[in-house]
């Protein structure tokens, strides 16, 4: 019996070993097959890439302007580090035009805004003049963006930009354009995505308008070397696409130019100016309507003063306090009072005085109740008292200093206080919503002087 069990165990062990060996061989064969497929696919991809490279080379060499451009630069001994000189000794005129594709956000918390635009600048380099027969009789040639490294171009930068995003990751094509004409004129266009600072005055928030600007100038070339100017003619200086913002509307947009003075010299600078007008709908829904509802709730509780307790009024005050804290969390810390602060402050004071009024009414009611219980019983019969003895029988209790309240006085006080709260708050709201939205603060900025604007963009 033991021998039979031993034989059966031996055969079972052999089968397991064969199964493991078979699985290993099958796995190895599959790996070999996968590797063969990968090799074939890799070979196919290599062939495709090689074919594409051959096509790219063929297409490049088919364009004579691209094939001969570097040879042309070597032939004329072109130095991209040297500023162009037309022989007159004047500065290089750089004509600038901008197409604003989108303004994504205007933040009053960080006081900046994000803008996406196509920046174009054109200048003339006499060293790059060529004959019409040079590049297949073409008066204008298009070059790859990498060729801009071999050409002189102004070192343009945005002085009030705090961040720059790379739009190439979101683009399926190149982000730059470079063209050269036979008279040496160069057109360079680039897509930019910037975060630009904007100093804001929030005194009239949420009925305010903000003036934000975008500066453009050369970092190293002074106004005697490079002179920026807004483009004129077919290419508009500033053009805006249809832009929709959640909290603002672009009311106006124009361009200006001036010379900025620094310790290192005078620099030519251009400005794009935007006038943003705030839409107060969000503040109405999130702040004004809830705070007004809290005030009305406090009035209703006062009219039902018999059923109203101090816990109810304290809950109402905590609600308006929560609105104040939530509002301050999303607003920047400034040292002046905003229009929204005035409204929320009046709402808070109205609710607080309503609580004080409730306490006064409760106290008056309690005194009236105690007075009723402490009055002596009136005698049914009166006895005559001689006049000469009255002086000795009548006395004044000088210790009784309690103020007694009558029901008529309490009713009158309650009615007058309620009407005062109601009409006072209504007059304040009437003044607030008629005066504040119609106050037009004068947006003054010497860089964005509207009277000196050179071009006004069409707002779609």
C-alpha cells in the first residue's frame, strides 16, 4: 500500500515538473515572437521615419530660398550681433502690431490678468537686400523659425509681465513666423501667453472700472538705437478677437507710445491699454442678496417679538458675520474702504441695532410685568382727612427710582423703531444703488493717456 502511494506521488510530481517546463517554454516562445514583431515594427517605423526625413529633405531642397539662405548669409558676411544701419545714423524703426486672441482672467486678488496674443514686429535690415533672381524670382521668402537665430532682431520684452507660458505645447503648429522681402524688410510674428500685473483701485468695488496696460520695449537698445512705433496701413496696430470674460467687459482698448527715462538711458516704449468694466451680477448673487435677506429676516423676527429669543437674533448676527468673513477671504487686503464694505457694514449695523432694540423691548416688558405685580390694592372706601393733619400723613418715598413703562409707550417705541429701521435701510439702498454705480472714477495713468492715443481697437 505504501509503495502504491509512493508511485502515485512520484507520477504527480513528474507531471507538475513537465507543466512548469512547458509553461516556461511557451512563455519563452511568446517572448521570441513578440520580439520578432517588435523588431519588424521598429524596422517599419525606422523606414517610415527615414522616408519622412527624405521627404522633408526633398521638400526643403525644393525650396531654393531655404537651401541658399545660409549660403547667402555667409556670402555677405552677415553678423547678427550688429545692429542694422541704413547709412543715415538714425535708430532702427521697429513697427509693432498686436492681435489679442483672448484675455482669460482678470484677478483683483493678485491684481493681474492673463492675455494671449500674436505679437508682430517689422524692421528693415539693408544688409539683407537681394535681387529678384536670387531666390527663384521671389520678392518675399518664408523662413523657418530657427533661422531667427541667424538674424538680428530687437530684444523686445514686456516690463510689467510677471510670468510667461509656453503656448507651443497647446499648439499643433509652430509658434513663430519669419518672412524676408527683397528690400531687406523682416516680419517676425510670435504667439505669446503672458501674465501681466495691473494695479487696481477697488474703492468702487463692485461698480468699478480698471485700467490695465501692457508695456513693450527693448531691454538693451536705447531710443537712439531702436525706435518702436505702432504699425500703420494695412496691418492694424491693435486688433481684438471676440473676448468674453466672466466678471468684466472690455469697454475700451487703445495704444500709446512714449520714451521711458532710466539711469541707463532713454528707451522707446509702447503701451496697449485696456479699460475693464466690472459686471456686478456675481456680487449681487453672492453677497448683496444674501445680506439683504438676513436684514429682512431680522425685521420679521422683531415684528414677532413674543416668539423671538436672543438665540434667534444671535444666529442672525452670526450669519451676517459669516458673510463678512467669506467676502474678506476672497478680496485683497487694502487700507481703504470699498463700496461693498459700506453695504455689508450697514447691513451688519442694522442687524446689531435690531438685537439692541429687542433687548430694550424685553427689558421694558419685564419691568411692566413687575410693576403690575407690585401695585397695592386700591381701598374700596375713603376716609376724610383734616387739612391740618395732611402734612403729617403724606410722605414721599425718595428711595423709589424705578422707571415705570406703560403699554402705550412700549407700543409707540416699538412702532417708531421698526419704521425707523425700515425706511432708513430703504433710503440707504436707494442712495447706494443710484449713486455708486453712476460714480465714474477718472482713470488717470500717464502711460495710458486717452487724449494721446494713436489707435482705438474695435470692440466686438
